């Protein structure tokens, strides 16, 4: 799970633009699916279940919930993206279809994911140092 949290967007950057908002949003949706899968797979393990006495497990289960608000938008945007002209300017396309509120939401979700990634790295480091 840690490599997924630390991995950059799995798509080429656009010249002059870097990583597109679409790429960032789709990465978050895919990452949320990965986190959910891990949570379900390990739900019976102590400390990984979503219970208040297990803060890490609760965090693992909660992080994807924030992405759910953007999931439908990501799906709709992916459909529009697939129909765009290959010669369309990506920045112009995104500026007309991705509102600033969604951009702010994406940035906030990236901060949550980054914080959870740091927490996960700390947990991994602590468990390898102890064992």
C-alpha cells in the first residue's frame, strides 16, 4: 500500500502543464479503490479494522470516503476527455470543464493522501525497527 501512496501520477506529463487536473483526479480515484481493497482484505486484523480504538485502521477506511465526492465528477470528466479532440489544448480544455471548487477539492484530497502516506511510512518504519 505504501508504494501506491507514494507513487506519482501514472501518466505522462503535458509539456508546459505538468500533471493535468484530470490525471490527478483519476489517480485519487484509483488510489481510493486500492485503499478500500486493502481495508477489506485486512478487515479482520487487529489494528486495521475501522474502529475508534484502531486509529490507523479508521484512517485507512476513512481516506477513500473523501474521494467519493469526486468519483462521479471523475467519471463524467473521463467521458468528456475521451471525446475531446487530440489536438485540443489540455489547459484550455480543463479550464472550461474543471471548476475551481473541484480543483480545490483535488488539492485538499492530495493533502489528506499525503498525510496518510506519511503516517503509513511511520507505521512501516516503526514496525520494521521493532521487529
